[in-house]
C-alpha cells in the first residue's frame, strides 16, 4: 500500500518537472528570437497624424470616421505624409500622344474682345426730305409718279394749280406795271411800287416756288396757271401719296425723299457689352445680301436708353453707300473690336481652364508625362483667351487640348489607389472598368453605365443610350443623350449595340462620355483607358 502511494507521488513529481523544464526552454527560445529581430513599435504605439478618405478624396479628419459608403477612413502615420510631389498627375507618354494632348506657352498678349450684334440698315435721318406745300391746291400732273424712283435736286416733281399762286403772280405783275407808270414820278412813288413787286416775289419764294420759275415770271411777264414744284434734294422716293387730280391741304406730305449715299446701321448691343463700345470706334458690318463683303463703319452715337424686353442698347454706325447696295431695313451683322487694355497682359487659352465651380485650374506640362494641376486667378476674357492675374508665369506650358481627358485619367487612378490602400481588389483583369471615383485635384466624378445605343447624331457627336440604373448617381434605368469627347469613336458604333461607358458631368446637367467599349470588349472602341 505504501509502495503504491510512493509510486503515485513520484509520477506526479516527474510530470511537474517535465512541464517546468518545457516552459523554461520555450521562454529562452522566445527571448533569443526577440533579441535577434530589430525592434519596432506596435501600430498602436505609432503617432497618427490624421485620417484620410479611402477613395482618395481631398478630405481628412483628425478623428476616426466613415465615408458615405460606410468605409473607414485610413490612418496616416508619422513619416507617411504625402510628399509635395504627390499632386503631380503622371501619364504614360505614349498615352499622352493617343489622347491628342496639345500644349501652349503662356505669353503676353494684346487682348482684343470682339462684340457681335445684329443690326438693320436705316436711312440717315439727317438726309430725309419731305415735300409739304405751304398752300392748298390741286395736283394737275405728276412727273415723278412711282415709289423708289431716283431724283436729283431741282428735278420737276409735279405741276399744281392754286388760286393763291395765281394771286401772288398777279400782284407781282401789277406792281411791276405800276413801276413803269410812276417812272417819271417822284422817288418815293417808285420805291413804293418796287417794294410791292418784291413782296409778291418773296411770297412765292416762301411757298417754295423755285428761283427758275420766278425768273421766268420776271422775264416773260405772264401768269402761269399751273406752277411746277421741284425737288429740293437728291435721293430716292420712299413715300408718294400723291396722285393726279388730288386736292391737297397746306402742310400735307406729298413726297418723302431720302438721300441714301450714306446710311445708318442700327445695332442692338447687349447691356453687358455697352462698356466696350465708344463713339469713333471702328465697326465691321456684313449684310446678309452680300455675305462676302465687309463694310467698315464708324460708331456715331450710342442711344441713351435700354430696351427692357431684350436688355439691349442701340448703337448707331455710319456707313458709306456710294454704290447704292445698302437698302433700308436690310439685316446686318456687326463686329466691334475692343481692346481690353493698351498694354499686353499675361493670357492663356480659354480651353486650358478647368472650372470646378469654386475655382479655376490649368494643367501645367512638366515634361515626361507629368502634369501639375495649378489653381489660377483669371481676369477679363477676349476672343479665345483669358487674362491670368495669378498662378502662372510667362513661358510655362499649359495643356490646351484633351486636358479634361487627363483630368478624368487622374480621377480614375486616384480611385484605384484609394481602393488598393483599403485592401480591396478592384480589377480582376485588365479589361474591367473602374467604378465611380472622384479626383483629388479636380473634384470631377467618373460614373459608369451599361446600355444599348438607340441613335447616333454624327453632326453633334452625340449618342442616345437606353442605359440601366447608375448607382453612383442614384439614377434609374432611362433613355438619355450623351456627348462624346472624340467624334471619331462614332464611326465604329452602330444602333442596337450594347456598350459599357464611362462619363463625367462636364457642366451642370451636361454629361460627356470619356470612354466607351462594346460588351464584347472590342479594343477599337475603347476610350482613354488607363489600365
């Protein structure tokens, strides 16, 4: 019995000793391994500078948070802050050539803004004449009897009968006969008769009887029952209410004549452009009747009122019309060349500017496929160019063509990088399209959809697509039009074809396709894919 107890105690002792020896040996191995490996602080011991958006958006937080999709913001530790060069967009040089990227140096330019307006040709109001008799009578005979007929100063217009004219002629002849009767009388009597004769002639002059008719009356000494009325100006007849046998009153218009050797172009200029126009400024006028002929005129007057319905002001331009080509009421197009400043200013092409709505950006070409998004401050705009007030230096090269394609390319890469940091694989193979993403620099979102082509508009580079739901925009399935960035893609597309497409919102409500391929993944239709 004692032997059995001693054996049991001995076995327990051996097991305890074995366990103690194993623990000691394992501890020593762990210490040896730890001493041989370099020490590094646990992640929980490292300093977190901030948390960044997992999609690459320009949004950071000092505390942990989630984005609208429920993804955790990623910590950025000390020593991992992005370098200043991280804002550079890098694109393979071969792809730059395929995108058709063009650059232009920022230079000093004389900004000339062209203001365009529509106009109508009108007679010069200072060259309008009317025939309005100052006596009453009847039209005996018309010598100018059609509207539009050309007349010269002194041409006979009509012959009229008027008792007042006959009475004035009779008074003159009586006074002249009396002058002969008192020829041997005193000086006072002769002077009185001369005054009577001259008064009768002056009355006829006041009634616009031509001097040639008065000379004939003096020369022949006979009363003319029908006296001629002559034109007092050269021009064309615009209005002719006169007909033979008509009775007219004193002051009634019988003819309206316009001298069209010089005319006006009355242009309707929008209110915001009035400040660029001044009297004496040169204007180029083209009329619809002669589209290849450019006429040079001069701004004569700017009318002092604005038309409320159209918010335009009338600008008067003097035009020579020696060949009588310009007719009243013709339509015309006017261009006013306005210099923004007398001196040259730093300017960049309009097409180089990417407007996000809150700021303006340009892509500066740094060479070797590197592009720097640069915020710029802009000033006045002219024909195709805009003044640069800050952000660029002279001779820097900026992208003026395909810049929004580069922008979209950088958007896609930023999204891919954001997903890679989060440990999710986005591309099972090189043919997959990226999901919607937003750029870190330009704030332009790329969206992806799938649908079928219903119609193709080659003239406007537009596709009509019946597409499925687009989750990134919360769109249901619908039918809508999209414009393509490259019209050459249309030649390889056809109605009824099913396609996958990437698009961006270029401006409010205008969506533009930046990449497209058929569902069978025909490489010929791919847009600017970056993978």
